[in-house]
C-alpha cells in the first residue's frame, strides 16, 4: 500500500522478517540474523532511515564478499571490574555492540559505572539503538563510535582522516519519553547524504563543501568534497576525541586505517565502539532522578518561543513519536530502496518485501 | 613591564602569589588558597584568560558575601567501586573538582574506569585543568560541568534554561603534546564574552543573538540576548545532556535551578561536575597507545591544507605552546583587569600584583 507517490508502507514485522531471511540466506545463524534484523528494523521504526534497511544490500554484498565473519567468536579480551574490551572477530556490528552493551550493564550493576569498548567490530546502525538499551534497567547509556568512512578532514585541511564519529546518550525519564541524543559530529551524517542521493534530492547548504571550500549540494557528487564539522574547529575536535576513545583506545581503526565500507566490501573494517553505562541507583533514589528529568523536560518544552517556532523538541522525542506512529501506519520505504530490495530478494531467492 | 599598550606582563609565580594572598585574606586556609591559586594561574598560563585571574574579584566578592564556604567539609556521599559523588559543601569549585578527580584516578587504578560526580560545588575555572590531571598517570580524563549562568535557551525557545555546559577530554600522547579538547557547547563560552567586554572589544557575528534572532555584537549588551549553540539543535542537545550528567544525576542544580553567579553573590550555586577517568593500562600496552596517538597527530598535522591555512592545529596544542611561551615571557594581563586587581589589593590590604 502506498503512503505517497515516492514511498510504500511496510509493517515492522514484515521489515524484520525480510531482513532476517536475507541475513540467514547470506549465512548468519538464525538467532544472530533475528538479532540484527530486530535492530535494523528498529532503526527504520524510529526514522533513522539512513541506517536501517537501506543498508541491507551493502551488508549482504560485504558478507558475500567475505568481508564479514558470519560465525564470529565474539569474546572479552581485556577485563577489569569497571571496563572491558570486546573483540568482535569481524562479526556484524549489531551483535558486537549488543554484547558490549549487555556486559557494560552487568558491570554497572555492581560497580555503579562501567565502560566497554569494542575492536574488530563493524557498522552497527544508528548509535541510539545502543545508548537506549540501558534505559529499561534504569541506567544511562553513553555511546561513541568510529564511523565507517572518512569524510571529514582536520580543521583547515583537505585529507579526509576523520569520520562522522557519532555520540549518543540515553537518559531515563519518568512519565516523559527518555531523553535520547544521537548526533554525528558533522552537520549531517553521511548516511543522510546517501539517503538524499537515493531519494534524488539535493542537500541543503552547510552539509558539505568541495576542496576549494565551496558549498556542495549534489549528493551524488559527495566524492568531490567533505562533510562540515559542527561548530567548525569544535566539531573537528569532538570527532577526533570520539575516534580516540572508540577506536585508538580499543586497538580499533582510526585515522588513515579506517576502511571505507561504502567502496571496499572485503577488507575487515576493525571498527571500534565504546559504551559507558551509569547505574542510576548508585547516584541516589531513581524516582527522584526521573522526576527531576520530567520537570526539566517540562520547563524546556514550556519555554517561550522564537517567532516561527511551533514547538520545542527534546532530543529523542521525535523518534519516540515516530515509533508510535509507524507502529500504526507502517514504516515508509522509498520506492528506490524498495526496488533495490526486490532485486536483492531475487538474487537471494527469498520472498519479496511487499 | 608592558608587553603592549593594552596589557602588562606578569610571571606565573607573581600571579600565583597574588591570588593566594587575596584568597587567604578572604579567609581560605593556606593550603586551600595555594591549591586554588595554582589552578587559577595555570588557567592564565595556558591562555584561558576568561577563567583565570579575571575571575578573582568576583570570587572574592562571593566569599565576602558569604556565598562560598571557606572551610568546607568536602566528602564522599555516594560510593561504589566504579563511581562516587563528592559533596563540596559549597567550597571553592577548584578544591571540589580536584578532589573528585583524584578520587576518580584512584578508583581507575583498580577498576580500569571510574566516574565521580560533584554536587554543592562551585565555578572551578577552565574544564581542561581537570581533564588534564589524569594525564601524568597515563589515564584519560573526560570532564563535564554545568555552567554557572544560563545563557542558552532550548532550540527554538527564548527562556534561558541552559548554560554553556562544557566538555573537556585529555588524552595522553607520546612525544607529542597530549590531545586536550576543551569546548563550551555554545559557539563562544560566556567567559569569552566577559573578556571581550573587559577589553572593550566587539564580538564576532555568530556568538550571540537577541530575542528577535538578530546578531548581537556588543558584549556589554549580553543581557539582551543569548549564546548560540554549536551546530544548532545539536549543541542544544549536547548542553542538555551535559547538564543532566553533571548536574541532575548528582543532585546538583540544572535548568531553572542554576544560580547566575555573575549577578547573585550570595545564594549557594549547588554546581555539579562529573569526571570520568580511563586507565590506559587496562586497555593494553600504554606505549603502543601513545605511539598510535603520535602517529595520528602527525597524520592530521601533515594533511594537505585549504587555501589560506598556514597550519593545522591539534586540540590542546595552542594552549601547550602558550604555556611554554608565557613561562619565558610572563603572562599578559590586560590593563583593565590589572586596574581592577590594584583596586582589589587596596581593599584587601595586600601587596599589588605588579
């Protein structure tokens, strides 16, 4: 069923089933395929459309090229009470980061706070999937990742040595939706550039510049320029720090070692991520904290507004609303992506998406 | 001795001695006065001139108004192996954050990672003083703080419910200077606005806007507008998250509870800060990590450059260079600030600065 001329609408369950079938056919064990499919479908459900099913053809291509280990031995290679490093054995990033997050949650139960990094992981979808995992345990999740392609030069430079290295933080609330920030350290994430290209749209000024510093608006020409960091030199600094914490510290790729997984489907990416979990109960009464968050959210939302602003949003609130809406209406999938997925279904000999 | 028409030059030792004398005269015990003076002078030495001796008259005014406890009982009020909360008993922020950082370093020795928050603290100067403390222990410092005056509305709003809430991260290197990021989540820190006003200079466009959204350039009119967050809604999200982690989580002030310490010299600020320390040795060989950082720094610095860029800087590198230079030449203090300090010396009946 079409929701408009440019997209079709697909239920969460159908999306999940299709992704799982494709991943199983590509060689993932049933349980792993279900885990990855669940997380990828959640990405689309919350509107992170640059990181959900749109990535499936690329993941499948990489798996079939031998660039992903479909039977990884994911294991802890460094361990102290308040930290660990998880070696992903080049498995799907979703599995590696889920494992790291579960371990950080377990450690935070007894330590109050715990940091778990990953190495030899892979692209894992939107950061907020993971920073939100500790929420139902009444814990805060703080997540950093090294992006999977360098599109950002150091400030003043033109060598693309840095990625969009995202930061995501999930904070429990009471009656309000949790506060969930998920941001690339660039003005736009590269996934959004790719999504614009797939939809045949132009980019707004400020997302990218070319090598002479001129605005770059055509997403199909993204190879001719680079992403802009937020706040100029500040965003460059943040991207660098996130890369040091999520990459270098874990023995994962950073700087010139980052593999462009949009172009190279074979070389292991050695992706690094890091998850910090804080256990609310260690800091004081959980109920009191949640009330304080609710009150703050209410104050922010109730602020007087600038002319032309209809509503003040809290980070994560729009994704929360989308999740509720798309559960009712189905998830929009652009016709361009749907056509690619039909092609993929034929190649894999699995039932089509819709 | 004058370095130019607008400033005099003062040695680090003289600066420290003057600050310590003023704080002792205001009632701080000798050891505490020395600790605070050392950190304040370090701020000026690294060029954080919005956060060093320029703040002394304001600190003294607050102490003499009873707004700071000069004999605080700084103590741990929540404690698990990987976290703690330090209650500052309304003492000078420099003392409270130093104590929290030392505790986080101690915990990280045995836990690998540790998070220590503060409540009932106060303004503590530039964030990088604290994120850099773990460096000599071969540890990473990650620091968040709630700013001491709200100058930032939620994105789209005009009620100033958020502060410049800074993030600072210190990462050890080998032969290179450590990588030290210190950034407000606004385009400019409010301390920089105050410094512009004291120097009689205008602000560049983009630092502040007025309530109708027009650029505000005159720093003496800063009350008529607000600071701009970096990356628009992203900076708003970051400022909110930093406030939740450094303030709300510790039972410290956030949102409407933040006291404007530029205007109110009496009400306890209940300032919150948070320090996360990661012990490099827990993650792998320290030497290997430092080599990787050096190599990355070399790659970034060696990048091809945009037209008009003379040099690519690494976060913390300019402060590092300033520390070395000012140790030789003395630290520049603007004549406006020097005149205020002369006045302060007369009031306190201590020897003048220069």
